[in-house]
C-alpha cells in the first residue's frame, strides 16, 4: 500500500516499524497511552531493564523444615535458619536484594546474603528464634542492580 497524506493531515499506508528510530518522543505519546497492561508486557521473566538499571522480583514458600542450631548462643537470634538460592539474570554484578517475610513472628528476618552470591544467583539467609517463624512462609523478593 502506498503512503498517502490526505488534506486533513492524516497519513495512511505506514506499516508497523515504518518510522525511523528516535522519531517518537514523549511529546508525541498521548496522555495515558502507556497503561499498566502495556508496562506489564515489558516486565518479562520476572525482570525489567530500564537504562542501566535491572530489577527482578519473585516469590517462594520457605521450607516446611528448617535447621536448628541448638543451644549455640554465638549467633543470637539464629537458632532456626535456612538459606535458599534465587536464580537471577541480566545483572552485571551482585545486586541488592530485599525480602519480605511476613510470618507474624517479630524475630523472623532475612539475616544477610550469603558470601557465594553472584550476578546469576543470590543466596539469602533467613533466621528466627522459633521454627514456626520460618516454616512454610510466603516470601517475596526484589533484586535491584546494574544491568549487564
């Protein structure tokens, strides 16, 4: 189909991808034209890269059985614990990782990220005074860092 410009300024015949790169700027995008559903389309595989920033998120359920450090008081608050591996992608270095552990036990928390974390896998460590604070709990996480 040939490209034609009508008297009222309407252009027809332009195919998808028919405009040169960089031609559309923010002034050319209609108000509210980019909605939540369209943004969700670019947030694929649990992650999005915006400029040099990479963000990934996900969730999992903690194990039904957690380790018991016993009466070892060298690490107060870490009597019960577990660690897990979160597989990540698109990061240049080890990202910052935040988690939520809303178990209802005030002493349950993410203690740290394990020293063997990398740009492709982070290993958060969780601990609590009581096993119930960690067992079978929903955990949500987000990793933010430099994009590769």
